[in-house]
């Protein structure tokens, strides 16, 4: 009795989502093998004129069998290399995204710090303006009180002047003071 050439992929003990991803990657690998875009055969490389071996062609065609894993060493090696490359690609993309995230966070942090500095400067400016307004309002109140006192003094002077004018006899025009 010979060993089976393939087994169901369910024997791997993967979850449904892992099996789905596994099967998708098998299809990608099979498509690459059929179009000549597959990986080099055990590191020997491929040339334009080389034809895939019948064994590789057979493995590639059977890779497309849904739900099955080929048990020959070449198929398993090819699948393993493909998954290694996929992992490197994913890790590289994660690194790129981490770097982009870090740059974005730094940029936002710089903007936030700049905005906070601007806000602090504006708050200080507003406080200075408010202090100046308070001083001006105090000055306005002082000037208003002084003006009122001056008006009151003027009114008193005018009253006294009027009394003096009335207390003088009316015929003395030469000594009369002009009214202000």
C-alpha cells in the first residue's frame, strides 16, 4: 500500500477563517505556477526557455484541488516558501503601517503642541487686553468723577458769580465782570 499523495486540508486543525486564507493562498500559488510566475525550483532559478518539469507541472495543477494538500516534498517546499514570502510581505506592510502611524501621531502631536502654544499665546494676549480694559475702565471712572467734580465746582463758581453780580448795583457797568 502506497502513501497517499494528498490529504484534506482540514487535518491541519485550522479555523474556518484560517482554512479560507490557506485555500486562497493555494490558489494564488497554483495560478503563479500556471502562468510561469511561480517560485524558482529549489533555488536553481528559471530561464526564459526552461520548461517546468512534469513533476512541477503536476504539483502545480494539483495545488488547485480545493481542500487538498499535496504530500510530495516539492509541493510542500513550494507551499512553505510561498507562505514564508507571504509572511515577510505582511510583516513588511505592518512595518510600513507602523511607521506611517508613528509619523501621523508625531505630526498630530506637533500640530497639537503648536495649537496649544498658539492657544496659550492667545490666552495671554486676551488676559493682557482684559487687564488693559480694566485699567482703562478704572481711568474712565476716575475721569468721570473728576469731570463731575469740575462741573460741580464750575456750577458753584457760576452761582457765586451770579450772586455777586446780583448783589452789585446795576448802574456800575464799568466795574462789571464779563460772564463766563
